[in-house]
């Protein structure tokens, strides 16, 4: 396997695929091959399902079983299938979708852009992991086209129309395996199955008109792209790091004694050109704290819940994980290698997210990619484009 490949033996993520035209089933990944777990006879009661939900809720260590399979004799040809002979599907049935706002750099940038004469961070931001409740039905697997959304736009009078400020948000999604409520941060690994790359597509002009007083709605609910491979928390344990110091100290239900930061590199490409490279380790709020906050009021986390990290941005200009930050709301357009410029996305643009842990002498635990291409808004809002969300 080439050095730097996303899927070495130390990774073994899980997804769902139609293998050589067959019914969707749970699979794993090694190098450029998909591991057909049903053909291999691995946990067939769990892996013959069209989603990961049964496997995730079981608590069974299937990853170790896959590693044992691959570390022994060469598997049969029907077990190791070339990736291009498989159609990847949405990996799990999304129960609930919550999206957070956990990067202090992103939140500060947005505050400076939208409220230039005020304190960038809202008074509650350093005290709780701020989030909104999204729509599970918006989540689609990588490769699904993204139709430009229609919504209400500001004007005199306001009127509906296609978004003219279509944006991306570079995120990591936490996938819940086993449910529970009032989950403490240090118990996160009993409930978190793994992680996906996540693009929270955002229509900034629709969002700007609607978000007061109750927050995002149509500007966020039209599409959310995730990568097809769920990288397990077990595979990422060597890359857990201490999270940044929180000032002021957080409330007791958010305090952790274990390391819950994740040392990841994340990249955004626009039409094949990298426009952002950033790290995940300095996210102010951790995935463990997001889960604790989501359940402290008695709400239950369920198998298949998806928690977005919020846009991942770093302290420098090249580390900003959204176009509204990169172009400073259109003030500073970016120029692509073909000479074209962008403030926000145009029809036909393709956005790809990539991410990995390790490398540079350590096993590279990669996520693959999460890709979406913008297609025009439908001529009529009542006749949407004819494509499936996977």
C-alpha cells in the first residue's frame, strides 16, 4: 500500500455499499479495496443490513474482526473488491442532526464580519457549545448533487429566489453508536462510534433574512454532505490530544479529565484547488462536550445521531473553513487557477473536503472525501431536481 494512503490496516472504517450491483450492505475499506464483510462471513447479522445502525448500536468490536481477517491469509476475490466496482451509499440512517458552532476563530471572524461595531463573541459563547437543530433528511452521501436553494431574500419588499450567496462549511461530524442521556464528557467513548467529514452547505443571504429571532432554517436545511466512510473513534485514539484551555472555566457538566481534542488536518478544495488547510486540534469545544451539552437536559442521544462540529477555522487567513470568511463576505474575492474569481459558489462548482490524522512517519488515518457539485435551482420550487440522496 502506498505511503500516505488514507486506509491502512490501522484505519478500517465502515460504510455501506452496493457491491457489484448487489443489495446495499455494510463494508469496510483497506487501501483501494472494499472489504465485503458479508462475503467474508464477518458478523453477518449486522453487516447484511443496509445501514450501519445495527452494527453501531451492538457494541461488538467488528473492527478487530476485520483486522484479524486481513492480517491473516489473503482473502478471496469476492471479499476484497476494487473500489470502482462498488457504489457507496449513505452509511447510516440519521436519527437527529445537530450542528454546532465550536471554533473560536470561526465564531470571532463571523462576529467581526456581521457585527463590526460589537464584541465578536456573543456573551454565551464561552459558556456553552452553541448549536442549532438541523434536519436529518438533509444529509446526503458524498457525490450527491447540491441544488441551489430557493428562499426569501432581503429587499423592499423581500421576495423569494435562488440564493446568490451559497457557501460551504468545513466540519467534522460525530456519529453516535449507542444512545443515552445526561452523558458526561468523560463517558463519550461509550457512545461515539466514529466520525465523518461534513459540509454544512449554507445560503448566507437566505440565512441573513430569516435567522432572527429563532436561528437558521431554510438557509441551512437544504443539503448536508458527509463522507461515505465512518472512521471509528478506536482508530483515532492515538490522535486524541488535550483540548485548548477554556476561559472562563466551564460549568461542572462540561468538565472533562480526559483528552478529547483530535489532532486532524482538514482541507477544502474548490474545483480541484485547495482554498483552505487547517487543523482540528484547537477547536474550543470538543465533541465530548457537545454530546454532554446535547443530553444534559434529559434529551436522549440515539443511534445514528449526527453532531456537526461547526465550521473549522484556524487563526490565519489560509485556515478559514468557509467562503464568507475567506472572502470576508465578498470584499476579497479569491482567484482560481483558471483566472476566474469567487466570492460565493457558482453553478457547476465542485467542493471537496478531505481530512486525515497522522502521516509523517505515523499511520495516516484518512476519511477519504466528501464532495458535492452545485446544480442550478429548479425552474419551479415545486419541481425539484430528480436525484437521490443515496
